[in-house]
C-alpha cells in the first residue's frame, strides 16, 4: 500500500518561500505523476502542480511563476517550492499520487500558515 | 473559482437516495473520465469513483457514478449517517494539462 507523508514548516512569513517535501513509501516513485494540491481553510481543492518521475513538470497557470516542483528518485521524494508567500497561500497542502486517471494516494496534509 | 460546477450542499434522510451533479466543459468532463472524492472534516480526500463509474476496492456499492457529455453525477443509495461528508468531482483538463475540481458539495444526513 503506497503511503505519502508531507514534511515542512507550518508557519511561513509573508514574502518568504515555502518548501515542502513528500516522502513516498510502500511503492516506487518511478512511474506515475506526483502532485501537490492545496485546500484553503473551509474551501475547496486547488491543483498546484505535478512532477513526473522523469522530472518533467506542470503547474497551475495561476501559480506557475511562483512554483517549482522537483523529484528525488534516490530518496523516493518529491518537493514543492512556492515563492512570495502571502496570506492567500494559507492552506492545507496535500501531496498525492496520480494513477490510472485519478488521485489514488494522498498524504495526510500539512497546514501552512502565512503570518509574520 | 472552480472549473467544475457542483451544488454547494444537499441533504437526505437515512435510507434515501441522493444525487450530486457536476458540470464541466468539453476540455475536461467532455473528453476525460469523471472522478469523485469523499472528504471528512480534518482528513484527506479519498478516491470514491474513478473512470466515471468504477469503485476502488472498499467503496460500498451504494455509491455509483455516471457521466453524459460534459456533466455527470454521483448517486448514493441507502443513505447512511456515515456518508455525511464533502464530495468533490474532478476531471483532467486538456487545456490546463492538469486536473480541475468542483467546489465541493456538503452532504448532510438529516
């Protein structure tokens, strides 16, 4: 059973960069698309971006200029960097694995609060 | 702003059948499979329906999905109190080259 676990700071100051890592266990990061999806408190889901195990990436146009997603195959991890953080970026950030046309595996989520 | 449209809320009584609709466009639901996720408060979403109609193992057959054109729906029959949750539809969007989600529908079991 594939399991995902997010790690990173829970508090980020305005204008700073968020760095989150997702560790994949119980399966290989080789194959599949690995994504970041966020959910502001009390709101719906928003796709942030994905990385394929080869390293190719794509991200939501609304965030594209601020998003970097990378994969470390040797560690079975993938990471998100989101620059110029603001209060609007306060959300639960989920990492998820995309298989057979759907997000079959989800991390438990990491609450990131942007505040000085 | 969500790219797929769902009603914000719905409700039903135990044993009843309820449906949740999801509307999209030709670049998402119209050309890709419809997916449904279930989310309880404080937990991550869980895959409920994929490929329009398929249930992952462990999902009761009370849950069923359908799709026609650029819209689809989730049906829950024999409603139970434990079905009270938020439900999200999703589909790959060819113009975005990524997934889009509906705004979510909160199901209340009365």
